[in-house]
C-alpha cells in the first residue's frame, strides 16, 4: 500500500451490506484522517455512488457492479481490497478478477471457510470465525491496523 500510494496509486474498497459500510469507513480513514493529521491518501469506496449503483444494476447485472468500476478507475499497481465474510460474493469475486487482469495488487478479507476470494487474491486476511459479526469486527480491526501503519508512514 505504501509503495502504491507513494507512486501515485490509490486504494479501492468494495463489499456488500455491512462490508460495504466497512469499505466506506476505511476509504474515509485514508482520505480524511485516521489519527494523525496528514495529507489525504487516495482511496475510494466503490459502494457509495447511488447513481452508479442503481444505473449499473438497472442496465447490467449486479455481479459486475464492482468490476465495471474497477475497469474505469483502477490502474496497474493500485490496491483493490474486497471484503466478503463468506469469500464468495460474486460481485466482489468479479471485482478482484478484473483488478488482477489490470495489474492491481489484490487483497481479500474473508471468514475462515475456503473460498474463491482467498484463492485468487494476492493477499488474504482470513478471519478464523464462521460468525458474520465477528468476521466484520476483525476486518475492521485489520483495516485499522493498516491505517495505523499508513499514518506512521505518511503522518
């Protein structure tokens, strides 16, 4: 993440339901601030633009919601993070696949079940739980640790 951001890259976040809220939360932590006042770090949640979400779902299919945005926004070396407690969310899987095709660094955050996201991502934070709430809490904790490291580097 540090290398990508220093080289002008960005971090793109995606997830569904509670994971969508976590994606928005973490993008804000990087763009605004985590703890330290520092310059903004380029970060986007692909879950926030209601016009894109509704137009895409109306005109195409929900499974390609994130891959379409990644195709338009991501560049080689960007970081794409997919949050999915099951590790099987089709739109997150397709997003990670598109990111890989474009030369992005891919990161998954999942639960403990074997999953396609864990298999296809460059890095996977696999939480040792089957309980959605515990997995989401751990994803938030892990993401905050990443933010803390970025604060140390850029703060």
